C-alpha cells in the first residue's frame, strides 16, 4: 500500500496529532497513579497486589486485592489499553518506517500488555518472583507507547511527503 500519514490533509494531520497528545496525557496520568501506588519498585507492586498487613513496620497499610478487584483491573486495563495499541498500530502501519520496525511497534506493546497483566494474576496467586517480570514488561510497554507516539507525531507533523 502506497498511502502514508504525511499525505493526509493538514487539518486531519493536526487533529490526529492533538488526539495523540490527549491520549498521551491520559495514559501518563495513569502512570503517575502507578508511581503513587507502587513507587515504581518491585516491593510496591507486590504490596499493592498481595498487601502488607503482616508487616508491622509498613508506613501505609495495604490488604491483598480481592479476586474480584484483580479481575476488574485486568479486564479494564487489558481491554482499553489493547484498543489504544490497536489504534496506534493502525496508524503506524501507514508510516514510512521499514516493515520490520513497523511490525515490532505493532506487536511488542500487546505482548508486554499480556505479560504485565498476566503477571499480576500470577503474583496474586503467590508467585512473588514474577514482580520482576511485571516491571520489565511494564517498562517495555511504556517505552513502546512513547516510541509509537513520537514516531507518529514525527510522521504527521515533521516528515515531508516525497
């Protein structure tokens, strides 16, 4: 397919760029919430899921998530974030990037999404080692989103049609 994002009318390119910035604002506000609930540490992830009520030295008391709460978090996050990645993947398909890079950017965030939230389920079941996998896959997912948004903004606003 020969169509590229930079061939869109200027008004549509600007509208899509504003959408990407708005989407990023919402996504990174969620990342800020993650900072407050886990302090971006493996111990914070574990305490947020499994609780810390038996740690007498804990500054803030957390109880183990209920199975219902865990299901709700996994369901809502995986559905909404996968839709977000589907929209971004559709857009990145129409960039001038080499096909291998496009494929990576279209697939990796979804793999990290499943590993991250599947890892939460395993952590809830008591497999505490998985907190490190959750951190790594979460970092990859966030970096992928940043790379997708920056690439798309570059293609929409700065790349000239040849």
